[in-house]
C-alpha cells in the first residue's frame, strides 16, 4: 500500500513540475512578425485552400478536370462548408511544386 501511495505522490509531483516547467519556458519566447504587406496576411489552411484578407478563397487544383466536374463540384462544396457565396471561391491550377503531391 505504501508503494502505491508513494508512486502516486511522485507521479503527481512530477506532472505538476513538468507543467510548471513548460509554462515558465514559454514566457517571452514568442516572436511576432507583423508585416504591412496584405498578401502576407492570407490564411493558408492547407496547400490547397488559401483565404485572402478580402474574403476571396482560392482553391488549388493539382490535376486537370477530365469530365468529372471537379472544377464546379469542389468549389461548391467548399463554399457551402465555409458558408460563403460561390462567387467568393475561385479555382486555380497548381504549378509543379512538391507540396501539391505527385502530378
């Protein structure tokens, strides 16, 4: 019984010291880089969806549409999920960058 109690006390103390240690290291280490360039303020959710500060949403299509209707269906789904007008969503063909996967 004493072994379990000692173990639980040690576990509690080490957990508390870890949390306090992590929070003390985090203070003052954040670097905020503010830029006046509005294009740098774009929110890139993932490599395929970019939301501009103006509200314009760009969907990057890594593969060409070959009759599946993806150039209409995917922007419609995105507009519906983000609750914006379809006019705010544009689709663009990706370049050959590796972040878009194999092409």
